[in-house]
C-alpha cells in the first residue's frame, strides 16, 4: 500500500512540474533560420547606381518585393536559436523607375524576446 502511495505521489509531482520553466532548457529546441542569409562581404559589394539584375546576381532574389510596384526589395533574415532571443536583420533596397539602385537601408540584427 505504501509503495502505491509513493508511486502516485511521484506521478502527481512530475505532472505538476512538467510545465515549469526550469525544465524548459532540458527540452531540445532546434535553431530556426528563415529568409535571406546575407554575408557582410556581399552586402558591402552593393552600391547605389547598380541595376536590379546586378543586385540580384550579388545577393540573390529578395524575400519580398514592394506590393505596389517593383521599386523596393526586402532581404529579411530571421534567426531563432533554440533557447535564445529571436534576431532579425532587414536590408531594404530602393530602386528608381529605371531600375537603378538609389537607397540602401541595412538595419542591424534586432533581438526580440519570446514573450
């Protein structure tokens, strides 16, 4: 009888602590990378006056285009390491009506908390 009581108490204790945040780091969470991974060396090659074809050759195709035209390209890279804060880097390229690069906005990696 005593063995059954101890077993039941152990099961109840395990169930109660299953949701505790102290056990969160024990659970495996894979790193999740999404978007355009850009090497700093490649971004340094980009300069105003380049055509859209030259930029696409250097950086690859962008993650998003401007929905109202073809003048703004967005290269977004989001990294979510297993148990760390989310990091996101955004490179925004603006072209004129002739397809020539006019503006480069490279926002550094921003960290966001999970909750």
